[in-house]
C-alpha cells in the first residue's frame, strides 16, 4: 500500500511522545513493505531537524481575538498545497491524526479512503479551550467524521463515546503502543530516596501537574522529576523536592527517567470527561522497566495483576485520597523494575501495527464493521 500519514496544526518533534509514536508507526509499516509519506501541517519551528521526517506545510499564527481569524486564513492557505502534494503522492489510504477541521481539508477525502485516529473526546476537550473554539469544532467536526472510511480508537471508552456514536463508521480499538526493540529497559537505580518521574505536555490541565506539586508537598521524603514543563514563574511557592526539567530531547529524558523508581501517569484525565486511556507516557515508563502509577483505566493493562502497577482513582481529589498509598508504593518500588515479559505482548507495536494495516486493507476494500 501507499500510505499518506497526515498531522494537522502542530509540529511533531522526534523527542515528543506523539512524534516517537508516529516514527515507530511509519517504521513498522515500511518494514512490512509499504510506502509511507508524512505530510505535516504546522506552525514554523527554528530547527526542523528536531521534527519527524516528512513534508512540512507551514503557517503563521496570530494572537488576540482578531488573530483567530488571521490564523485560520493562514491555516487554510497552508492546507491547499498539502492537499495537492497528497494527490501527487497517489496514496491507497490516508491516515489522519484527529484534529480540528480547517478549510478545505475535506478535499483529502476525494483522493483516497481516509482513516482517522481518534485519541480523545474532541467535544469535551474543545470545551476546555473556550466557547469560540468549542463552537467552531462542534460546527465542523462532522465534515471529517461523516466522510471517514474508518476510525481507529485508542481506547474502548472512545469507541463507545457519545461524541462519535452518530457517525456509524467502521471502527477498531488499537491502544497506543511502543517499539520495545528501540526502547531498552534500564537497570534499577540505587537512590537514597525514592524518585518519581513524570513526562508530559504543558498547557493541558488534564496532565495534572498542579496535583504533582501537591503530592510533593504531602510526601517530602520523595523526590519528583517533571519533564516537559518549565519551572513556574518566580515567586511561585514550590516544595524543595520537585525539579522541573523543561523540554528534553529523547536521550536527556531517558537519562532522567533512568534514575526514577516510579513513573506517574496523567493525574486529571477526568477534567476532560474521560475515564480510560492508553497513555504514551505509561508505555514509555514500562518500556524502561519503571513501575507505574495509573489514575485511570488503561486499555491494555486494566486486567494485568502485578504489584509493580498501582491504580488510584480518576477524581479531582485523588491525591488527597491516595497520597499515602502512593508514598508507600514508591518506597516499595525503590530499586525494583517491572518484568518486561508481563507487558511486552500488551504494549509492543509489532502486533498493534499489523492490526492497523489489516484495518487499512479492509477500508480500501469497502465499508464494513472491522471488529464485529
């Protein structure tokens, strides 16, 4: 197959969880004999060598209320050459990572069957971005969803979500994975105090970094590494046992995580009305052998019984409820690593990408319910 992989609006850096996922997917498809090209619609970046390899179509962002309209015009102008480039590529299938619609991206659906990856409840997420963007998303989301040849959901909850139920598109659940062959496990560190690691993306309230700060206050004998977030502004009161490392490339992030005894999952998924996920950060921790704390249902791991995974509630007060349990777990996990044999068949990309490719083939053949 000739596969066009499209991401809209955001630059995909190799070191980011999403960027690494895209690279691993493309690598797996190429190893299976398919021709793949990434087309990236994005804002400009200073160093394009940091991005996942592909063809970029840049647009400038503007700020303020008037800037929303200017930005949208710029985004539309950048989409036109992307559509033309995809048409020239002559794909058999188009894989579109779900993003808010931009005119005239619907022309992609005239080129080849389009499979959309659904990785969030876009309705509840856009409500958190304000009434204007939420209204725009509500008015335009059907343009993509009603035309899709198929939907790939990253959790069972998303597949049954009311936001997608009206469209009745062929669908399959394929949780996020990680290429274990490219992410070797670490030996357990020897720390005088337990260390808890967290890696995430800023400006997303559901990451729950505010809760990690509270957890650090409640557990002064634990140390916390926060990757991907800059230290709050001067004058902000922070406990002495938390370090904000900011954005780190893959090697530097691995170096920090190698010294952690426990990896912490997204703490506030409930803020975007979700109870289930297949978080990339959890898969990264597990690939390195780091025991994990999961505050929600994990699509691949929910039924796995092991003392190296701690589950806590997905509620606003989960830290106040479970801080002592978290503290005790971190102390118990100090110097331990999770058995890769327990998790490899659940999170490795090898099986997941074969299933995805099989779904692509079914969408090319014609509409049907793939997993029924």
